[in-house]
């Protein structure tokens, strides 16, 4: 499962009702960067945290869910916090 973080950010941004300029100011970036964010396949965690705070959404949970799904596919699980194989 591929996680298209840029597209997810774009969708959440559109729901927010913010303009690109407002959003850029709130994440301390240039307005042009906002549109580049929508094309990204990966993102710095500090920037993602700022985006989550501004958009009031937990995008980190998407990565956690992806990790759980992929671990289930390969048969990995974590009893007592240790990675094991079935």
C-alpha cells in the first residue's frame, strides 16, 4: 500500500478553507511551497507536525495504520514490544 502523503495533505488543506497564503504563513513557508507539498511522496516529520497542527488532523496515524497493515501482511507482530515473526 502506497501512502501518497502529498495528496492527503492537499485533500485536508482543501477541507480547511484556508488560502494557500494563509496556510503557508501558518507553517512558516513560502506560498509556492504549498503546491509542491501536494506532489510529495515523503515529508519531514517536523513539517508534517506543523501541518497537522494547522489543519487539525492527525496524519501520523496514517503511517501507523500502514505499518500495522504491512506487518500483518508479512506476519510480523509485537508481543511485549518486541518484533517477532509468525
